[in-house]
């Protein structure tokens, strides 16, 4: 079981964001704003450190505070399995945008499955580490089409807090 500050064992889902993550969350939010990647909707894991990441992103870029955010246990529970993560993203994005029509969605989490899911979408390896953001675009007219079988996505860029990498 991971240890939080003070060496108290806590379940991983309840683990607090590390000090490095606090700083990185604000920096990545500012990079998202600089690049024009601010979301219309945020779909997030319900883990404590993910919620704390979002809080620090909102503090750094107040425009993010106005964005509708939905938290899902399934984004945490299935994050080690890319196909399940993809299925959950598809389900939640299609459900959440059906009425409101958001075009830019930020999926927020802290585990390896997110790298695998981004890789599945664009057909190339995407490595996402602490405070990284991948911009994926689709020409689809709806989320149902964009996340349907055989949908084509392009990896436009990966933002990293230490430096920006263009793919």
C-alpha cells in the first residue's frame, strides 16, 4: 500500500497529490491555456489526487473553474486496462455531450491506462507521464462517431511541463 506524507498507509485511490504534482498541475494548466486547449468539459477519475490536480489547475487558470466537470469511479478502477478505459471514455463522452455539445474534452487521470488509451486512439505510441497532456483531434461530427469503431484520430502534440514536445 502506498504511503502518504507522514508514512501513513492509505489506499491508492485516497492518496494525496505529491508536492511535485501540485506545482506541475498549475504549470500544465497554463500550458493548455497558452496552446488554446482549454476544455469545454472535464471527465475525471474520482481519485483524491486527480481531484486535487483539477483544483490546482483551476487555481492556476480560472477559466477552467467554469468548465463542467464529471467524476467517475470507473476512470480510476479501469485505468490499468486501455480497452476498458477507452470504453469508459467513449461511454462518458457520448453520454455527457449528447445534449450540451461540448467539442473539447479533457480526460483526467493518473495511471498508465491513459497512455495506452491515447495510443489506441491515434495508432501510435503516446507516453504520458506526470502533468503531460496529449492533444488528439478527430474530424468526426459527433463524439459517437469520433469514438466509434475505426474512427481516425491525429496526435497533434504532447505537452510536458518541463518542455513542449511536438510530435
